[in-house]
C-alpha cells in the first residue's frame, strides 16, 4: 500500500484491510471484487489484484508459508518487483538489502548519501556507501530512515539542514554556507 502512496493516506486503509483480512488465508479466500472495493481510493488497482493473487499463491502452492528471501519473493509471488522484495526483505525479514531504493527511492538515497559525503552522483558509489552503513542487525530501520530523511528533510530543493538528525556528520552541510543551501 505504501508504494507510491503517502503514509498518511495509507493508515486508514491499512487498518480497515487488516481488520477484514488479518491473515493471508483470509485474503486468499476473498473475492477480487471485495479486494478492489477495499482498495478503492488508493489507485493503481493492479497492486490490490496482485496482492490478492500473491495471497492465493501462498495458500494454494506454498502451503501458507511466505517466501523468506528477497530472491524467493521475486520468483514466487506475482507482482513483486525489486522495490517491494527489498523492502519486505529488509523490514520484515531483517536482511541487509539497501537496493530497495533503486526504483522509487533511488533518487532520495543518492541525494542523501551524496550530500552526507559531499560527492557527485555516481551510479555505483551511493549503493556502495549505503551497504557499508547498514547495521546488519537492523537493516529495515536503516532503509526506513533513509526514505524518511530523503522525503522529509533532505529534499531536492530547500532541504531542512538545521533539522537534520545527521547534519553534524554531513560534509555538504559543513562546506556550504547557509545562504547557498538551496541545492
């Protein structure tokens, strides 16, 4: 639900969804019509359909067991792409996987890391840096924090540097005068 949709919009939908279908078995038993009705207002209706199809596959073919690796999620569940698999892998399964940013949040990760290190954008540099920063005990926390930081504080224009929790570590913050921080 959070893919390309803001948290504030999703919260009420998520609560209603989980009350109606608290288990993968409950969702798998639902009709596509019921799923689409519950999804109404979130847009991208194919996401609800794919979630329903994935639940049905988990129940009917995977004996009710969710795949436990990013690769398995990608291979076994319809509609699961790199972003979703990486997000589930890092947040729900605790796997060190920073490339969840490659699709939707790639620009945010690049922006945050390039500003922290005061380096120019490089297609491999930020991921390499990110991989060295991830705490293997809490990879999901790192990924969620980077998404929030890029979306709310380290924005493309008008970053809120003085409110940034890591501005004391930020090379760009130290190098650029406050008057020039329009990025």
